[in-house]
C-alpha cells in the first residue's frame, strides 16, 4: 500500500463569473452532424455505470443531490464527454468550448463561433451557444498573460484562466488597478479579458506538521497522488512543490519508502517518487470512510463535471470543475495549466488525487480557504505528468484482460501508455482515428474497442 487517508466532508461553493454566452438560434448546419454513440458505451468504458456506493454517498452529501441523482450524474458526464469530443472534432477552429450544468449534469452546452453549426450541435443533444471567440483565440490570449507573468509581479493578480461559459479570459485580482496593469503589460487589453475581484490569494498545501501520508526528508508532509510505473519500477505521482529530485520519502508509518525521481515547480506542479520493494503500486485511492475506489483511466472531465479529492489532512471531499487551463501565482512561483475546482483542501493535502468517477484527473497543487468554511483548490492534471515523465498510470483495467495489439509499423500508430490529446489522430489496424477526449491509452482501450474515446475518420 502507498498511504492512508481519513474522511470528513463539507460542501464548498465558488461564486460563478459572468453570464452564459448567447444561445444560438436555429440555423442550417455548416457540417453534417457526427453519428450518435450508443448511450451506454461511454459509461461502460469509463466505469461510470458501476460506481462505488461510498462515492455516490459523498457526491450526494457535497453536491446536495437527491438519492439516485449522483449515479445519473456520473453516466451523464461520461456520455457528455463523447458528444463534446465529437463536436470539437467536427467544428474544428470554430469550437469555443463545452461545459455541463444541472444537478445531474444533464445539460451539455457546446459553443461555436458560427451560427450555422447550431443544428449540428443540437443533433448531438446539446445546447448551442454562438459566441465571438474560438477556444484557440482564448488560449492564445492566456498564453500572453502567462508570458507577462515572468516579467511582472503577480502578487495582486494571483489567478488567470480561460472561462469557456463566458467566452473570455478572466484575471482574478485583489484590486482592479493591479488587473488593469497586468492586462496592459501582456498586450491583451481589448481582447475580451474580464476581471474578477477577490481577496483570496491561493497558497500551496504542503505542511511541516506530522501526520499520515508520506514525508519528505523526515519532515515535510504531502499526500500520495496516483500509483504509476516506469518499466519495472513502481512509484507514485504527486505535486512538484512537495520535493526535489533525490529527496528521500518515508511512508505514513515513517518506514523507508522511496526517492523523488523528477520534480517540476514552478511552471508546472508535478513530481514522481520511485518506491522500494516494501511498497506495492495499486489502482486504489482512499475514499469516503476509508473505503477504496479503483482508478480505471485518466479521461479528462468537462467543465461542470463532478470531482472528488482525497488527502491526508482532510480526507474525501467532492465538488465540481470550474475551469481548465488556469494559471496561479503562488508566493513561491507561478504554475500554468492547472484546473480550478470547488473542492476544499488544507495543508498536508498537497499531491493527493482528484477523480471524476473512476477517472484520474490530477493531484492537489494549492488553493484558498479550508474545509470548515469552504474554499477553492487547483490541481495539476495527471495526463501531463504521465507524458512529461514517461509514466504509466496504474489502473484496475490494466490488471485484467488481454492488451490490444500494437501497430508498431506506423510512425503515428496507436500505442498503449501514450497520452493522447483531444483532436489528435492515430492509425490502428490500418484505419485512421481522431481522439475525442484527452487520456492515457490503456491496454484494453484500442480505438476500435472504445468509440467513447476515438472517432473513425
């Protein structure tokens, strides 16, 4: 085993920014609507049709859901990811983002910059929003803010991100003058950048107080993220600010455990630890009441999807995803590409895992507030960790079944263990496929076997 966690819970909320973008009127589609996917395919692939009872109880508690709504929500989230992925591929550069709303995540909205796409979006059972800026333009604006953060102080502008529901980039600041100066320094004034005023300054969640989980050099404490392997070596992923290469770790019981092999912070907040033979990597994460839930993959969830976090200080808490592609300026340095959530956390929870259903999402970086009064957290997505460090996520699905055959002859052949971004293309069994949802390919997730993840071209 890799660590222990305890459980406690309280729902937190984050005030929404702005209003929903303009909903498109009926119009002729610019492209043929992609074929529908059987309703059960995605839920079965992602394990959303068989969630642990403890996970459902935690979602009902933290998201204030009625009995039965949590199970329905997980299935809806899985199916929405497929529809959004197919529409992303169909719309191309006109795609402006997708998000979920409603107690059971039954409402999927997909944004486009062209009114002629409305019919195609609606044909996939989604609401259409016709907006001004494509997602690619919003990301380009954010990248200019990222670059500016290396030149100017960002203490009073600690967070900036792409906010797809409002079709803009948002700078969170403690005072408006600081936001105005930051936006000007990045050269993005008049580019649709909004300002959100907040007194909160996110902090890292590492701690020097003794307790459970794992310890770095016998003192600082963090939480184990997800079990990984690199060849025959077992280990786990965690946050970069928890330790540096060659730092030694001990387990929750202070027994010898492992060594940090790689760590990136700031810029990103990721690390991985190789463990000794006394420790065994599993697909388990400690959930509600100490019960274990198993990880089956790393398919990235949509904005608005439910998400739960485990940590050595506060245990198991749930909330929703607010936005991806967020930048956070901590006092120790700026981190780009993290995801903001409404889940709470406290010092010592750093490095702990986030899951949407049974899909690994990321590891705790930092945030603001606490689990008594509520707060906001940011996690480092897991797929970049796997890709950057050449790791393979330990999953329940990888422990059984026969791995799919590999197309080793083609340069762009699909291969288990690779991280594929939404929209990327591969060849498998002589056929071209396009990725619908960002994920690390599992041995049993070949394109021909997972229409929830791949679309035949």
